[in-house]
């Protein structure tokens, strides 16, 4: 899962790389609520490694929420997954000591 802040300044994104890119890269975001699609052309900043790394500048009309992302090139889909736009919440973890009595 990828987390992005809902800001208009460029942010770095790391996408798992299952194969090398062949041609131009297209990064697509599909809102899971209203099914709107935002597409942007990106350039991989790392020639080697296990991840694609590129800068994303979100448009002003992108709403906070959950998105399905896909990274494609001229040969097809490279990577797909879930992306969250907005502030990430820190889940609370409760550590309660459990004591058992033996009868």
C-alpha cells in the first residue's frame, strides 16, 4: 500500500518493479468511490533497483481517500495496487496483560 499526502507539491513514490520499463511510463489513479481516473506521465529516476522511483504532483481536484493505482508502459501493466491519498492514521494498539488462573 502506498500513502501520499494530499498536497500539490511533488512527492516521491516507490513502486515495486517486477520487470523493466519498455517505453514511456503512465501512472494512473482510479478513485474507488466515484470511479474517476487521474493519469500522469512519469519518468523513472532509478535505472536500477527493485523499485521504480518517480515524482508525482497531484492535481488540485484529487480528493482524499482510497485509490487503485496502476503503472503501465508500452508493453502493458507493470504494477497495480492500492494507494491512499490523505493523512495516514496511526492505529492504536492496546497492550493488555492477560493473566490465567490454573484450577
